[in-house]
C-alpha cells in the first residue's frame, strides 16, 4: 500500500510517503495558524517532491494535538451533562469532583445521579428509572446542553444500564450526542467517568475538526480514506475519531515511538524523542508503546483511558544552559534561530553546546568557539544523568536496554548512558513521528472483569478474543488481517467468585480502497 503519514506539531508539520515498508520521501513544512492549511501544504509538497502525484494513494494517517490542546486551553468545549447510574450507591463523591474550575465553567457542566449500575459479578445494583433519565435530559436541554456523558457502575462488566439510559435520552432529545463510559475507559468509576465527560465536552469540536481534516486532504488532491492515530499506537477511522476524540490525546509521542520501532527494527527497546523543549521517553513492548497501568492526569483531571507510559524531561535543542552546566527546563523553543549563539543571538542553548562539541553543524560554528571543552563535558554529563534517571523510572527490571534516539534534537543523546546497552540512531529519525503514523495498524481492545469458574476459562477468554477482533473490525480493520497480539489475565484474589481482569488487544491492517 502507498500511504501518507502526517504528524502535526506545534512548530512543524511532518509528512512521509511510504510504499509498503519503503520510505519514498518526506518533508517538513511550518505548522500554519489554521492547521488544516499546513496539512494540505505538506501533502502537496510531499507529492511534488517525490513525483508521486500520479500514484494512487491508499490511505492518509494524521496524528494531531487538536483535541488535547482544546482541553488544556479550555477552548471550544461543548456544554456537557454528566449522568451517573449507580443509586442508591455512589452518592458520596459527586461527578466531576476535583476538576479544575476553569474546565467545569468552560463546559457549563451539569451533573445528575440516577439509579442503575451493576455489581462486579454482573448483578444489577438497581434498575434504570426512565423518569429520572428523562428528567435529567429535559433539565440539561433547558440549560442549552445537548452533549451527555453516561457512566454506570461496572459498565465494562455490563453495559445494560448505559445502553438503556442512552436510548431514553435519544427518545427525549433526538439530536443529543451521548458518550457511554464503557466505550471510553476502563475499570474504575471516577476515572472512567472523567474520561467520558472529557470526550462529551469535545463532541462539537471533534466533528468540525474531523470535517476540516478531511477537507484538507481532499484539497490536496487526495481522495484516499483518512485515519487518525490513537494513544496506543493504532489507528481509527476519521468517523470514529469524531465520536471518540479523547483516544487521540497522546498520538504525538505514540507516533514517535512506533516510528522508532519501525526504523530500528526493534520490538523491545526504550525510545527517546528529543524536540526543541522536551525529551519524551517511552518503552516499546512487542512493537507497541507500553501503556500506563495507572490513572493518567490530563489537564488536571484523573482519567483511565489508554495512554502510553511516557516520561518527559525539560531537555531539548532549544533548552537554555546555565553557567553551571545545567540544561533546561527553560527553552527558547521556536525562537532558536533568532536567540541561539550560533545564529547571532545572546542565549546559550543545548544546540550551541552540541555545535561547539562538533556533534552538529548549525548556524555559524565560529560564534561558539569560545565555549571550552571542559564546560561541554559538564553539560553532557548533566544530560546523561537526567536521561539515565528518566529511563530508570520506566524500567521493570535491571537488564540493559537498547535506546532508539529520534527527533530533531537526538544529537543531544549521549552514546553511553548507564543501563543502556546501545544507542541506535536510525536514518529518517527526524520524521519518526510521521513514519509511526504511516505504519500504524487498526486496533481493538477488550478490558473487562469476569468470573472464571472451573472448566470455563478457555471459553471466557475465547469470547473476549472474539470481542477484541470485532472491535478492531468496527474500527476499520480488514477482517482477514486481524490477529491477537496481547492477552493479559490477572486473577483478583481480593474479590469473590474467581474474579479475573482480562485485557486483550487485537490489531489488523486498515481496510482501504485506493484513490487519488
């Protein structure tokens, strides 16, 4: 397949054209004020530079920070009603407890507690009461709210309460948009509810952005199917992204890690993506970014949807270097070409140190000849120590780990780092994020609690595997290519009834039709 991968960054939009596993060409263009303009420009330049304008493109994959930026900035959020199904239980901690006031104000949040929900073994806590749901929907509508977040106790075990409440809301308000928590988060009521509320708040923006992305691709002359990259390193169709924007939040570092795994050929390794301001560290396991096993803080809100296990430190190409040799976290960022010493500026940056050390040739190297070698040694000792510490925080054992260095600032990664067996610097690492997008596959996952009794284990796991495969197919995977890549079975001894948590992941190639 001929695929275009695009990653939209704060400074540059990277694009790559791939024919199977072969990199045909790549380009960088400045990210435009209207991001879709930058995407269209990147595609046009890519096709022009590679003389591929006449070739049929099978798919376009975009990684974007549109949605996480909207949440961080509390901008363009929809009025949202959060309906929790769990009475007479769950009233001790109201929905949205602990949220930043700026966010709840921006989404004009309304919360409701209603009957419903299930126990861990699937027994109902109480029945859903249609009159309560209708009253909540009508009350929200009177406040101008049409986006709803439904969270039911143990909905990953039984979705019945959420499905029933969703139908009642749609019967009452036919044009309402409803997000159900079992489709977004995992076990853990409050964190799953928070993730669902964030998704519902982005409902209006998601539709307009996804339409804009599709328009940008079409404007560049490409009519191929459009996919967006997800937090776990897999893809989803643009239509599904319009329904579940939260699943794209961490696509940036995830794409970089997937691209690093592809370029290096390693399926078990550490990855560091060094940009202008920060270095992002992650772990590749079985070819995919390792996911965080704990609740993830997103803009001050605890959530539990799929997110990569990433640690960021304030070291990048634009990081300021102090007189004592400490690097970052302050950075000149996109002003590097104006403020760095090698460009005639007055700010000493990590790029200046690397140029003085002879690692790169940037700007006018004569402007940093006065920087002494012993000082550059101190700076790189500091970088080495910080990077070793970041990797240690991600480790699960003491075995040396290969590290793949990617990103525009990868020259800052020392060749020797404690605990690292080797540092790989693959070709095309400067566009690893776009390559990660282009090489991603469609994924589906099941994460549920179940009761496994004598003689039923195989049938329960097989049923969950089939659900994971079906989930991947619904997300846009070719049924013929879907396979199971991960089965995680954790017995929960502290719960009755042989309770077990099953996490199963399936991936497959995108179902596409060529066209240009």
